[in-house]
C-alpha cells in the first residue's frame, strides 16, 4: 500500500472515531488495535454518561490492561506505520490518553494526571491535514477535560493550541461532546470579545436575547464584504453558527424585526455563507408570522434560506473531494424544516425533501460505518419466535443521537399514511433506525410504543405483543396506559377474548385509583379503554350486557371532563369525544335492533354543546340508519377515501341493486372508489370489508386472479382484526 493510500485509510478511520462510531480496518494490525481500544473507551464513557448507577471498574480495568500491553509495544522506536514521523507518534499519543482516562475512572488520580499532562507526547500542528488537525483537537479537548476534573477547576480556555478558537463541527460529535462538557462544567462569563463565552451562554441558556444582538452588532459594524481572494469573516461566521444554535434552543424571541435587519446586514457582508443560511432557515421558520414578530413571507424566506444552504453545501462538496463541511449539520437542518408543519406549502415539496433526507442518511450511515436498518431487515423472528430488533444499540454522543432520532421520526410521521411505505415495511425501518440510537429507553417510551403500534398495524401481532412486553411493560409498567391499551387490543385478536378482557379491567381499575393525577391525554385513553371494555362485553356476553354498562360510560366521562376546560385539537377535544360516545351508543342500539334509540343517540351527538365543527361520523351513522347513499357521498366530498363511509356506501349499493341486477354505473363508481381507497389509505388497505366488496366486483367482471387476491387479503386482515381499530389506543 502506498504512503498516500495509508494516509487516506487512517484518515477515514479517524473520521469515524471523531463521530463516535467504530472505525474500519486500516490494514495495520497495531493501529487497528489502538483505534479499537479508543472506540471502546468512548463507547463506555458515553454509556457511563447516560447511566451513572452502573459500576464500570471492571470495564476500565480490562481496557487499561490491554492498553498497557500495546503501549509497551509502541514504546519501541522500531514500530512504525509510515515514513511520516508525526503519524507514527499518533498511536502513542492515543494510548497515553486512554491510560490517563482509565486511571481517572479507576479513581487513580496521580497516574491519570501523569499520563494526561505528559507534554512529550504532543503532535506539532504544523503541516497536518484537516482531518488530522480535527483529530488532534479531540485528543487535546479530552486531555483538557480530564485534567480540569483532576485539578477541580479549569485553566483559561485561551492559548490552548487553538482548541477553543471555534466550535467543533457537529460531525465531530466526540469533540463537541467534550467541548460542551467543559463549558457546562466550567462556564465562562459572557464577553463580547470572546465568542466561545457567547456560545457558552447559549449552551446553558443564560445569555439574553438583547446581549446576543449587541454582540452581533459589535462584530458586523467593522466588517466589509470580502474581496475575491478573501473568505468570509471568521468571527461573523462563528457568530451566525452560534445564532443558529440559539434560535434552535429558544422558544420565544422579542426582537424579530431587529433580527431580520441583522440578517440583511449579514447577507450584505458575506458571500454564500453556509452559517447564515442555516441560522436564517431556523429564524424565519420558527419565529415569524406571529404576533409582534410578523415578517412578510417568513415561511417562504425560510424555505429559500434552506435552498441556499443546500446549494452552498453542494458547492463545497464538489470543491472538496466530495466531502461535506458538516454532514450532521445538514441532516439537522433537514430535520428542522421537515418537522415544521408550515414551512412547505406543497405536500410534494415536503415529500421531495424527505426523500433527499433519507438518501443523505443512507450515505451517512454507509460512510461512518453505522448499521442501517432497511425494509428488508427491519425485524426478524428466530426459531422460538423471540423478536430481534437489529442494531440495538448504536451508542453515540447524545446530541448526535437526538438529531438522528428526530430525523428518522420525521420521516416516519411524514410517510405515516403512505400505503407504499406501509406495504414495504419502510415505516418500521424508519422507527427501527430511531430506536437503534436511543439507548435511554425510558426517555423514548413514545418511540417504543410507536414501533409496537407499527408492528401491530403491519399485522405482526405476535411480534408486537412480545415487543410491548419486553421493551415497555415489563420494565415500565406504570408509564404507559397507551401500551396497555394496545396490548389489550392485540390480545383481542385471539378467538378467546378472556386475556384481553382481564387486561382492560385491570388497567381501568388502576386508572381509577390514579384518576386525580391523570393528564388530559390519560383521561382520553381512560375513556377509549372503557369503550374497548364495552366492545369486549358485547363480543363475549352479548349486546344487552354492553347496553347495561352505558351509564358507567357517561358517568366516567362526566367525572373526567366536566371540569376540564383545556383546549385541544378537534379530534382530541372533549366535545368530539362525547360525540363519539353517543355514536358508539347508536351503533350498539343498531346491533340490538333498536333503530329509534339509535336515531336519538345520533341526535344527541349532533347536539353536543361546544362542538362547532363538522363531524363526518354523523353522516356515516345517518347513512346506515336511513339507508342513504347521499349521506355517504357527502363524506367523500371532504374525505374521498373515508373507509367507514366507503364500506357503508358499498353495502348499500349492493343492497340497492342486488348482486344479479347490478347497476353498472353505480358499481363502476364503487369500483373506482374502492381501488383508490386501497392505494391511498392504509385503513382502507387493511380493511377486510373493502377487499370483500372488491372481490365481489372482480367476480362480476370475471377477473379470477384479482378475485382470488382480494379474497385472500380479506381473510388475512380479518384474522388479525382486533376488537376495535388500533387508532383508539393512540392519542
């Protein structure tokens, strides 16, 4: 291997260490052993940072022992990697850091200090490539952090070989990890002459908006637009980088117009600035078009700033050996714009950028040697049916993990209702990748619930039950009423509903005991679980028993919501919930043959006080009660793929014209609606009734292959159908 090739391979390995991932092999056995030890050290430090209750003495003792052995080997001058003397020093310097850190965690401060303060094992920065400089900075930050811990204070952050001249790239997440820990443990007093102190103020949320604006003006007033042979002013670029972090962290600003003027001034004094376009995307996307900060076309400006950001990064990529300046920052901004529901006015634009983010994440995972979960490898079951979620877990610095979790979550929710993503199990892959970097389960229970819910929606009932029990309910039984409700629904798939009924009764009793402590979300879940219990009673004991329990339902609603005046979205409002309870009641009366009582229940639903919105469920109920195609068609005007309305429409259509004397235009209309529904609606795609009526049409038009497929899907989805739709456990 040529010397140039050796350098390239080692640089790639160092890039992975900087990110926090496991390095690829360099083809040098000793160098590989050193980097592997360094990765293992970081892996356990990151876990220790997340879980301080565990005893890691044994771990650090093992790493220390292996490091000492390698350290002895590299102490001999005969051990060389290349003819580059600086590169040959690198393994010894890495090992010195490892030894100092291991002694630190083993509570051996003298030995730790001796290794970390050994100035004979420093690399001269002169002549180092950009990657080696960034890696040297990681080593220096690491030493600085642990020496500060040993000395119980921090020496000045000035004159430390440039490690505090700017903020580490987000992609150098291990460097940023140490950099932030130093500033959080040893905060600097905010000074207009020291931008790292300003960043420190943003990091620990102590800096005021007015202070930040003042610092910005003090910088920009002395700057001119760069000449052709000049770069943008470093101090101004660094300030906008800090400003992007500030806007991302804060929830409210008071000086929107002042900031808009500042951005304009910044654009006038820079050329193709990545940091300004980054900060502007967040500023215009997050804080404009509201109250006194209203700025004309703020959301449009956010989108344009984002386009500029992508354009400038693409140009950097093309001019720098096909490497991004900071790929994690790009992923983070994608995550921001896609998570903001108002920036993109067109759905196809949001979808385009979502697909771009997915491609970027795939490239990122491949380059940095991270295992990517795809639709083909989302989940597996071994011989005994034990669920295995692959890549559990990738341990990375927390800020990087949060960016990746949010990015995968954004993709999941953007494509949540996409039938193709559902069928291909791509949705499960998105969630699987989010979970794979979320080592702290308790803080991500909603993510784990979503994965179990998604498994259930995919008809993977057994896998979903096992995942719920092993990952959520066995460990955190008191934390998730929605998870218990989902388990209840999944158990109801079985022909014997006894387990499901026991779960419903037990959880309802537990919620009753905690009723005064329940959040609004819990109250909503309480009511839905009560209705699930009634559905089980109806199935197990008959409709009369369910009707006798209706007073309990209305009493529970009154006790939970009569004094609750909080505001929520329409479908989560207490008025919508009460309407649904009345419609649920109407459905029970229909099953009992009490049509007049059912009509009265629908009238009660329509008369709910404070319900100043249109509820299509009223049209559906009246469509069934009055056998009216017009009521069902009224739903299609607002929701062309409303599954419940379409089932009612199909049922009535076949009743009206009869199987033998079908009206061709009506059946043709129905056929188009059914085909559209299974292509556009996941609820429609998994509906046995939709497939049943499609099979009748295929049979009528003598299409045996489609007829057989529709019947097969009808049976498949019926076999996995719970007592109620899964959405009723998902707030």
